[in-house]
């Protein structure tokens, strides 16, 4: 099944109407100053759009924010707990939201254009609080068109390819989303040639790192086994 541009644009508008009140509530609860640019990114936005496209219910549990300035959360009575997350930002639980990851656009994500050059093409979409709109970059439309999971956060340099995320993490996450898209949305997504290249050429040391990353980061035991089985199935082709 291929979605035409009109389908995707309609889903984006419908998802925006659902995300806007949630974003407004988060901004109010975190007491973010009105002049701050707030970008809602990651699975919360992506899944909201994909749910509209596939007529499924959204189940995103966490929300990722990139702010133009770091917020002062020290005296906020709505914060239940906070800690540093694995990417150098702040993870907080509030009275209304169980898990919010907060990043500073300038300090935590250097050289990355918001919503355009994240890790995979399906994440190239974000919500902006000031325009009250969802903005999708070309890679996101590419994913909805060809259902192919592609890495976009890498650079070609003189001595080869510089990947802005480590290979073990990247491969594990690509396999995870391939499985989840099928299970949650009935989207038969395939892996790009570059991701397949990484799998076919993964040495034993990197393979062990990938397996360790999967064990540590994937909480669901069934999904962990599925990722590992999918990896070896592709590796042995």
C-alpha cells in the first residue's frame, strides 16, 4: 500500500490537532517561558501521524522536546523527579506526564537541524509550538512513500562514512522499528541497502556490542528475541 501526498498531509493536519493541546499542557506544566521555541520530536509526533495514516491508536509513552534554551526546573513544583538521560539531556517525570526528555537545541544537538537530520527518515518530523504546526522534511515523505527505513544521520568523509550514531545502536534500532511498524501499524517496512551493508559486514566485536545494546535498551523480552532473530536471519542470507 502506498500513501499519496494528500493522505500524508491530511494525517499531519489531524495529528496536529491532537498534539497541540498536549504540547500546550506540557509547556504550561514545565513553566517554559513564552519566548522559548519548543520542538516536539521523536516517536510522539511520528506515531501520531502514522496512527492517522493507518487508523490505529497512538500508544507513545514518552515525549521528546528540544528547546531553544535550557529550562530552569529547579523550583518547579510539578516535577516529581529528574535525572540526566543517555543523550546528555534531562529526563523528567511530572504530575501529569510520566516521561519527558528535554534537550537544549544548541548544547545537546550541535550541527543537527531540528526535524531534518535525525537518525532515521521516519523521525524527520516535528511539532513547533509557535506555529502550532507539524513540519515534515523530505525523508519523512520518502518513508511514507516507499516504506523503506533509511539512515539519514551520516556524512561521507574522505576516509569513508562517518556515522553520527554508533553502528551497534543504529542496527538494533533499525531492526526494532522494522518489527514494531509491522506489529503496530501493519507497515511492511524494509531496510535500506546501507543498513543491510552494516549488518552483512558487522564483525564479531561490533556484533557483540549490538547484542549487548539490545539486551540493555530493549525492555520487552519478546521484542529483544525478535530483534536478535531478525539480525541473524538477515546476516545468514
